[in-house]
C-alpha cells in the first residue's frame, strides 16, 4: 500500500499569500542589517485521530521553477489522515490519493490549486505488513536481522523493535508494528471511540516492510527531472519495493546461514586457506561465538587477534553478530516474498 507521500507543484503569488498568511513562519535574519537568510513557511492540517498533513510554500527556485514563481509542497499519509493508523486497509491508487490530498488543501484554504497533471512526486513510501501470528515470531525475526551486514547501507537496529537501512536513493525499514504503534500513536487513540483493544489484538503479529522511495530513484524510473504523478502507478512503486528488499533478503539469507551453521563457516575457510590455517581461524571464530571479542582480545596477542579478524572479514564471514551459546534463541524463518500481504 501507499503510505506517506510528498508532492509539489508551482503556484502563483495569490495562492502563496493566502497560505503564507495562515501558516507558521520561521525566519533567520540579521538584526543589524535586516537581511533575511531564509524563511520557512509551514502549516499542518488535522486528519483523523490527530494525524497531520504538512503544507509548505516557498520560492519556486527550490524546484527550478521560474524565479518569480512559488512552490507548494504537501506531505503526509493519506492512510493516517483517513483512518488514523497505517497497518492495513490501505490505499493503492497514487493518483486518487494525491487528488484527495490536493482537494483537502484546496478546501482548507479556500483556494484553487493546479490540476493533478501539473503535480510532481518528490518521495513516496510503499509499505506492506505481514502477519507472523504473534510477537515472539516478530521479535525473533527482527533480532536476527541485527546479526547481518548490509553493504552501502547505514544500519540502525533497535532490539525487538526495528531495523533502519538508509541509503542515497531509498530507506528501508522493517519493524514490529505493535511496538511502533504503542510508541508513537497509542496516546492519540485514548479517550476516543476507536476500538483500541481489537486493533491491538489484530496487529500483535504484524511486521512491516517499508520502502521510502526518494526522488533519485524515481528519476531512474522515468529519466525525468520532475516526476509527474500521472505517469506513476502502483505497480511501478511495488516493483521498486520488491527490488530494494530483494537485495536485503539476499544479504540476510547469506548472513543467517553463516551464523547458524558452523559447517558452512568451516567449509568456506577450508576453501580459502590451507587446512592448518583454516582450523586455527575456525577455532578463533568459535571462541568469539562462545566468549565474545572482548574476552578473546585479552587471551591472545594483539597482532594475532587483529590478523585473524582481518582474515575473517576478507572471507566475508560475519562475526559481528556473535553471542554467547546460552543466549541463542530459535530464529523464526520468514521470507516476505513467500507471504501474503495483510489487506
């Protein structure tokens, strides 16, 4: 489904002024000379259960429009605006979503905004939830992801909760939907008519795969500087989601095999080194798994320790996920390409 989007278009001075006069203005200027360094004009429209829709206007040069023109940006989750949550019961028609958001803004400011064919896509989040049946499975799967390496991605891991993999063209997020909802959205549903008990029961096994598709990746899709909303459909976005997560699942699968099966590690070492060296490296690897790097570092010489570490890295053996034997838990195997989306 489509979640948060950011769209923009060019507007004239009349529309700019109407929004400007009703917005929050943040300005940086020199008190002595009165010179304005920058100005941020932003407003928020309320949706259901305190969900927000951001509306921002500014000088059109940001998007390389005419120097005398202005831009308007609309950013938010139509799903949350309408329902208050974004786990399932989603929306998939990009053009319809954008048209509705544009209409919401038009009604709020009593203005007429440009037709949809003149609007462009800056970023879009495609998110799919899967039902793993219970929290134990969700936590086991997410925690297993922390034991992997992700080339060209900046990874941030939060135990039991989520992993964020940021990149230049997309950011991938895999997270425990129940814990994320309790942390960020639970309070706004308290003291409302929303059936919170049933909702929490519904999502208690949900894991969410979210791909934030940035403009750099959208440009590759259409080879255009400005990506027209009318030229993009959900299948285009779903294909990007699949391609981006397929790369991650490939690394996860390889790394988890190394972590879980010692025989695979020994096999790889024997393929790369002479038997005596392979045996020493394997014993070193097993010692890290049993006792951890900090303990082993104090038991052997510094030069030997870092030499063995380098050899393991060069062999593409991920030892960073090592943990004590007594802390090993059953890993819940899950492949999103083999499961059905929760709708």
